[in-house]
C-alpha cells in the first residue's frame, strides 16, 4: 500500500445545499488525514485546465459553467478544495465518494446519499475526487502550492 495524496472539491451543488460539513465528516471517517483546505474562486481557465481531459465531450461547456457555480449562483465562483493523504488515499476517497453518476452510486456514499441528476440531465454529485494517481498528482499541483499542504512532501516535487 502506498501513501498518496488526492484532491477533493466540494462542488457548487454541495455548497449550495450546505453539504460541505457532511461530506468532510464522511471523508474524515475514512481515517485519512486532511492536509490542505482552502476556498478557491474558480476561474474559467482553472476550470478548463482541471477538466482538460474532457474538453472534447459534448457536456464540457456545461461542466465548466457548473464547476464555476453558474448553475447554483455561488458568490465569486467559490468552492472548497481539499487534499487528503494516507495509504491508498485515492481508492479510499473514491469509495467514500461513490460512483460519478449519483443514480449508480451505492447508498451510504456521498454521491449515493446526496447526489442527484436534474431534469436537464446534469449530474449534481456534490464532490470531485481524483480518479487515479496521475490525475491526483496533476490536480493537487493545479489547485495547491507545496507550501499550502501540511502533509508529507511525497507528491510535491
């Protein structure tokens, strides 16, 4: 088992519905260590860089508008960005988060409990969680500087 860091974003629907504390409570119960947290104003360039692997998908424009809080009218496009660290952190956070599609997420997961699909077909799945080690390293470095993370210096070269 490897010590890893992973990025979690409390998305605008989670913030609007005041689910931030509940999501953090479930993440903390996983036994991982919270090593960074900050409110971030999501610019269009940050959103596009974060989701660049999905740029060719037809839902990409709505995804950018969604993460910027446009659908939920989040002031200053703010979301909460977190880094958790520990053994197999990516896999463990993904298990707590549940499937990306809230309708396919197991009950008891964050997305299975709080997520929903709107009548327009928009996933409101409360959080983003890095999908794999390469994504986690890229995403943590995109959203945080090394000095903002108080965990072990493992993934920040």
